[in-house]
């Protein structure tokens, strides 16, 4: 069992309340695996575009030289998942009750921001009832700093695949 899988259940407290058990069980290990490769970064670092980041891709109030504990990372991760889930559900309410599509959407929002997600083609297509089209639109978000990044392309394919699973 991966380190991510063993950490995930402890992280679900607020996330479950925000999005429900089924989506939380999918999203917690999924995002963590992409954000940190299954390994928490306890020391702040600059991501691919120079944003200070810590733990599992958390950029909120991160400063150079910052150090976090594993328990602190779990609290930060749960807080961030919840902070991203609520706006995703608010701007794409049709996702409620569809754990795979919701988990994919939260993963995208976690990576591009909730404003980016809510203004995206992905959200517009979900809201229009074009579920397959929404899933395919994940692939549009594979750039950082204006250039295509292989890791983002791989993540978007995984999000699209998750989104396509059990489509309504």
C-alpha cells in the first residue's frame, strides 16, 4: 500500500462533510498522488512556475524556508480539498452525486484554482449537460508558464479518464 493510500483516510474529515464520502474517498489519494507523487514535501519549494509550495501542492501562505510536519500537512491538505470542493460544487452543482466527475473537477481546480475552473470550458460543458465534452476539455489544461508540460498532460489524461468513469 502506498504512503498516499495510508495517509488518505485521516485527511477526509472536512472533505467528507463538504463533498460526501464517495467523492472524498476518490479525490484524497488522487490529488495527493499528482501533487506530491505520494510523498509529502515538508520543506517549502518553488514549483515549475516559481510558486512557493509545501506538503501536497499547497500554495496558501507558503514562504521560503517554511517547514511543516506530516500532521500539519494533513490538516493543510484537508483544508485545501474542502476549500476547492465548495466552489466547484457551487459553480457546477450537477456534479453532486457523481463522485468520479466531481473528484476529477476538484483535482483540476486544486491545480488551476477555483476561479480558473469555474470559468473553464470544463465547467461550462458540465453545466450544459455535455458530460463527455466536459471530460475531454480537461486536456486543454496542460500548460504551465505558457508551455506544454508532460506531467500536466499526464495528469489531465488521468483526470479525463476518471471523469469518464461511470458517466451519467
